[in-house]
C-alpha cells in the first residue's frame, strides 16, 4: 500500500461538476468578445458559407420574370464577408454544362481578394448569352459552395427572328405599377411579334442597381415621381446613365427632377417628352395619371416612339466592310499551285535530273530541302498576303456630356483575325457587350466547344470561343465613360464674326459642324486634337450638301441599329441643334481596340455629338 508522506499537502477534493466551471466561463468570455457576423442584406435571396467566407446573393429584377433576355446585362450582386483574420481569394463562377447538342456552353468567372474581417459587394455582370445553370459557384481555397437563383436565359439579339412572340418587360417599381388597375400588356407597334409587359421589381429604390448595366435588359423604365425623388443619388445616377445611353424613362407626377437632368416641368393634363443624351424622359402630368385610359394610352405611346428606333441590326453591311480583310486571305488556287509545284519538283523533275546525272542518291538530300523551301514559301506568302495582325471595323455614335464630364457610345463592331488571338477580345468594364451569335450571311449559329468570359476590376475578357481564325465576329457595344474630359473648349468670336474653338475631343475631326444660337451653321475640316480652328459660315448650297452627308450617316447608323430614341427625331437627320455640334471622325478614340494586335486596316469611324461651351468673348 502506497503511503503519503507527512509533509505533502493534501489536494482539495472538488465535486466533479465544479471541474467544468472554468471551461464554461472561458467559453462565455470568448463568445462575448468574438466579432459578431454581419447581418445579411435585406434583399438577400441566397446565402452560403465557404471556408470562413459568407456569400449573400442579392435580389435583382430578372429574378421575377421568365422572359427571354434579348439584350443587356444581368448584374449579380454578391456580398462577401470574410470572418478570418487573413485575406481570402474568392472565385465566383457560373459553370458551363453540355447542352442538347453535346456542346459546352458559356462559362463566366471572376476572382477577387477579400481583406480579413471585412465585407465587400462584388458585381458579376452577365452578358445576354445563355445562363446554363441556376447556380453561382463560390470557391475559397479547396472548398466550394453554391448560390442558387431563378433565371432567364440570355439569347442572341436576333432571337425574335426564330421565336415569336416574345415579351419585352417594362421595368416598374410598385408605386408606378399600382397606378394601373391590372397587369398591363400591349403589343409592339412595329408588328414584330413583340409584346410589352410591366415587370414589377418589389424592392424599394434604395435597393435598386447603382450600376447602369443593371438596367440595360430593359428598353423602358416606368417609375412614380415621388419614389424617384427620394431615391439615393447613386441609384438616380445609374438611371440617368441608362437614359443618356439610349434608354427610355417614364415618370409620373409629382416629381422633383434633379437640376442636372434639365427636364422641364409639365402641365397636369399633359405629357412631355424631353431628350436626355441619347435617351428620352416622358413626364406624365397628374391629371393624366388619374385617368386610367389616358395613362395606358400614353404609356403605349412612349414605348412605341422608343421602339421604332430599336430595330434588329443588319450585319450584312458590316460583313461587307470586312470583305477587304477576307479578300486578303490565302486563296485555294494559290495553295493548289504551290502544292502541285512541290509535287513536280520532288517527284518527276527531281528524279529525271539526278538519274541523268548518275547520282540518284542526291534525292535523299534534295527532297527534305525542297520540302522546307515549300513550307517557307507558304509561310512567306501568307505573311505577305494576310499579315499577322487582326483587323477591326467599328461604327459608332457618341454623345459627349461635357457639363457632367461623361460620354456614352453606341457601336457595332466586327473583328477578323488570321491567327487565334492569345488574349481573345478585351472590352472595358463600363461597356455592355452583346455578342451577335448569328452569322451575318448564313443565318446559322456558329458553335464552339466552349465560350469563356473572365471579369476583373478593369475589363471583360472574352477569352475563348468568341472569335475563330478567318471567321468574322460581330458585337454590339454600349459604353458609358463616367469620367470623360472630352469637349470643345475656348469658343471665341472674332471681329469678323467668325467662331473659333479648341478641339479637346481626344481625336482628329474629319469634319466639324456647329450651329450657333443665331441659327448660323459653321464648319471646319481636318481638325487635329488640341488645335484651335476657325470655323467658316456656310451658305445655303453648302448647307444642303452637309445635310445630305449627315443623312447618309444617319442611314448607316439606322441599319446598324445605332439610332436610339434621343437621336431618332434629333439632330442627325438634318443639322445640329442650336448651341451644339456634330463631328465626323475616322477614329472615335473611345472604343479601345479589342484585339491585342489590331492591324493597320482597322477603322473606328463614327460621329461625336455634344454641347458647345459658352462664348468667352470677342477678340
């Protein structure tokens, strides 16, 4: 038996339940001092936690419709919360899948870094191509979760050529939709098998998009004035950018319009249409709002006027402008001639010559040499005939708002490349890029094994499957430049009443037309960027010639689908409005080249529109 020494202290004997008390107290202290998780956004529709990062998917208007999306971007807004102390890299991806024809569809992904113990909202813009699955994969390290959502398929812009009828949703807030007795549906006045229907986004305007791309799926927005007056400034700015880019906004009274919108007031029993950039704002008086029949009539009229300018673009003219690039490709006849010459040299000619010389063993040396020379000849012929660089052809129209320091461009772009570009096609993150997936001549889809889009903070890279060697690719572009410093500046009137201006539009002007406040038309040609130029007044004969030239430019824009409602009845059919200018350019300087190496045959012609500055005084 073990005996305890006399001087050894006796350990206190505690009850078994008391032994857990320190651990319990330590747990309570840790739980009270640990940071509380951030609350999920009020409009979150899906949440997932992956490796210490919590992702919340916020609501968006296309969550509430099954309509086919034929235009514009769906913006997925995802709030990421990192509870860890260290930064985490997160990948957000819409995965592809095999469709019925056993083809892989589009994959969209974006990688971001979230600082430790912080939260951040990430926008994942999705162009109007198919959304293969109702899921966004969230990957953090080697772990992955999924955010599930309802969806509508994005489809090519000329979807309506094959599937009719489809419905074009008119985005409305609950206050505006509540003014109608029931759901409003009205046919498109152009008879294209299109119907307009109100799509009510139940979220308050505080939760609406602050990125104008979120409104691009809609040709029209219908809002009540009180809600728009109380909307946060970032939301109003996004809606203003949408309108300036060619959108249509219908607002009911009472409405306190922002001063910088420059929208005139309307009478209670009247409806006014005001041009804002390249779009239109319809203001509906209070008496009209109270009359159900009149309200429906004016709402249909607003969509009719804006719908007339949004025809499906024709790609054939753009294909014809790329024919110059296609005509420089290798001809089958030339390749056949080179192949026949090669066969004759290494075959009969080679054998006859060396057998007559009595040295047939030289065939072992001449055959590989002739093969190398033939290959080098083909490569040299290709380099001389085609070149190594791709070619772009862009036709655009740009509204420059020098008062607010912004610019908006609509464009149709065609791309042609001899070799597969390593970087694919790269566009600005401020641009809405709509792939024209239907071929201009065949009218058939051009399948690819995989189409991939990579998004970062500055650009959208259409990396795989969007362009193939010697096969033109077409895209519709709508770009908003929120920090544009382009303008005509330093306007002065000399002693002979001649106007002079400084070209700070960032590009050379092939022709500049200015209509002063007195209705006198002035023109200048070949104005380099940064130069001051004196304009000359034109007579009636010159005025008629200019009018015809602008009419041809309008026809080009119309066939390419680049005539938004703000321009359909504006200055392009005839002449600039008083106090404004129209400039014709060979390089608009705003749509950056999408190809990594665009060749010398590339063009980016277009038209610039904008206001004149106030005259500084006489010299």
